[in-house]
C-alpha cells in the first residue's frame, strides 16, 4: 500500500521519544508524529497523551525522498469550519492630528499639538550641541592635569 500525503490512516504507537511518537502504519511502514503534531494545545510530555500500543488515527503530512513519513494526529481530527469573523465596522478617516492618543495618568494630550519635523530636529541639534560642549569641557580640563605644567 502506497502512503500518500493527505491520507488518513489507522496506526499503532510502537515507540515514544522525547520529540514524538513512532506509529506503525498499514503495510508495515513506520512514521513519526512530532510532539507538536500530537494535540492542539502545548504538549510538554508526550506520555500524557500517548502510550505504546495505542491505536491512533493519523494524517500523512509529508513523505520524504529517503522514505521518512511525517504524521499528524491533530490534523487527522475533523473540526467544523470556524465561522468567519464579522467585518470590522467602518471608521471615518480622521487626520493624524485629530486621532485619539494614549492617555493615562498624567498624560493629558488633548490640547497638545504634535511637533513638526523641523522643530523636533532643531530641539535635537540644540540638545546634541549642549552635550558635546559639556563633554569637550570635561576632556579639556583632564588633558592638562597631573603635573603637565612644570615650570
């Protein structure tokens, strides 16, 4: 019997490792159910979900050229289709300056106008020059220290 991707088969768990479970398929071939494909929720210990000898329904998710077969238990379970989400309500487009902004304790920004790029850049340059001049003063005073002036 040839194993085809997408087919659902009954199998028997023949071995369990910390990364998954080996399942014997009809025809004698063996595939691996990776631990992430055992259940929809997080599986910390595969032994909580499977035991050697369990009969499981699996879905073939891949067959590699070297013969390795990837299986999934969680994809073998038929679930009803999820209902579509309702469409988001249309919101009127508002200019950026009139959009509500993060408020919180002490952040009343309703009467604050956003800064334009030029004012932000001017503020940055002024702060940068102030820091640079402070740094220059500190390094110039250190250069002449410790006995540099000998007379």
